[in-house]
C-alpha cells in the first residue's frame, strides 16, 4: 500500500470500519512510512482534544450544584408526599371499611345484636348483684344502622371502632334520699367475642356498707331470726345522733320472707323509698355452697335482688326481674365474663329455675329517706341486722326549679 491509498481509507481506519486485510496493509505501511505514521499520531491527538473541548462545553451549560441539589430534594419530597398520600388514602379506606364491618358485626339483630346483649347483661348484673346500685338507662333497640363515633346514651356512651372492636362506658350510681350518687365508671371492651372490664371506683374503691342476713329455718320449716353477731345497736345509735337535716340509705333484713306486696304493705306508713329488694333464689341458705350459713350477704358476695324502679307497678317490676333472669341464663357465657365476683357463685340456671317455679320472695330491702324516719324502723319486730350506708345532706323534697352549670 502506498501513501495515496492509505490517505483514502485513513478516515475509515480511524473509525474502525476497515476490513482485516485492509487493517493489516495499513499497519504494514505505517511501519514502513514515517510520514504517514506522524500524520496518524497528530490526527489522534486532535481527536482527543476535540472530545475534551466538547466535554468542556457541555460542562459550561450544566446545572450548578445548588440548583441540582434543590431539584433532587424536590424530587425526593415529591416521592415522599406521593407515598404518604397513598398510605393515607389506604388507611382511610381501610378505616371506613373496618367501621362498616364492625358496626354490622355488633349491631346486626337489634335485641339479638352482640352490642345490645353485652350492655344489657352488664346493666342487669349490676342491678341484681349491687344493692341499690344501677346503670343509667341506655338506648333501646332498634339501633341506628351504623355508628361512626361514640353515641351518647344518657350518661353512658358506646363507641364502635374499626376492626371489630367496641367500647362501652357506663356510669354506676346509687340513690341516697332523692338524689343519685356516683359509685363507679365501668368500661367494657369487646374484641369479637372477647370481653374485658375495667372498674374505676369513685374515691378509688367501693365501700361495702350494705349487707343482708337470710333467716334460718327451724326443724318445722318456719323461718327463725338469725342469731348472728351484728352491730345493730350501734346503727340505731348512729341514726339517733345524726341530725334531722340528713338522709341516708340502709339495708334491713327480715325475720322471715315476704312477697313484694307484703313488703310494700309493711312499709307503707313510713316516709321512705324502697330502692332494692333482696330476693331468695334458693341458694342463700345453702351452707355448703359459697358461704357459711348465716354469713352476711353483700355485693358480689351472695346477695341477689332487683331495683324498685317501677314503684307504682309492682307486677311490672316482678315481670322485669323474671324476664331478666331468663335473659341472663340465655347469655350465661357473657354474664360469666362480666361478673365481678367468683363466677362459680353465679349459678344462673339454679337461681332462675327456683324463682321461675316458686316466684319472688323477699328477705330484705334497701330503703332511703330521712335518718329520723329510718330510726322509726326499729319498732318493727321483723327488722334485723340494719346496715347503714351512705349519708347525705337533706334532699328529701322535689325542688320546683333546679339545674346544673358546667
């Protein structure tokens, strides 16, 4: 190959577009021709310089570092915002779906709904096992189809939460005179069929002042006054000392059992209100059961009864008690979860069978009124083991105008 032939294919050689034979011929010529070899070296240097110039020009038109950092930060924040927005939207969708599912799960069935059965069981157990203590009346079914937030039921509230969770808050109160006194707040938490309770007592604890003693029967089957050590004289003395401007609650036991009508007749001439009846359910004189014969019966300690909230309709009150006993039996598993005391002491089937078969017999009551009127009960021969509860300032009349400010 001569110099003219090399010059013709030199451009293709530099671009790597020659054949193997041409490449071998060019390399043989460059080894023999110093001039062409020098020209090739100069062409290579010029090519490298041109590439560097182009890179330099590109750098002149590139973005400065601060602007580039801002762009990168904005892109990062934009990605984060998009991700956050997506997660928030997903959370809202799942929350709404969870609320709808939970509301349907707990509310379906009205009176047979899980929510209603739990809150009614809680209210019934409080009324039946706490002398003179009750839960404020709650909403009755049919319920609104959905709850998206807490719904007020008087002083009580219930909140259905996503993911099959519900929480009820219930106010426990007692009657002293004509007014109600806060006893505790009961919180009932439900997760599916799992139930937890949290008792928050007023002043940190519940003081069990009220108790009853069931009369012991003799060999002829006749009730006999129970010979149990009791500070009866101290109670009557306290009522004597207390000023007339006070009201109080008091539990009294009887020397025998009475019907509801007989009990009302016994106390009709006294300026007192009957708050609660202690009912014999067939277990109170079982010495081999959960307490010894003649032991005091107190809240969650063997006593069983119901409130006299239907004072003018005693038959309705008795029907309420019998119907509620049957309701507890039908919801026995829930009742055992909610019961504050020893679950073995409930014996709902035995109690219900006895009262349904034998009717309602009362062996004691809780009464409230002026302390001097309570003192008059001392003259009744059937009264045994008076137990003085809470005492409050005079409130034994209905005010024509009243209100509260918060």
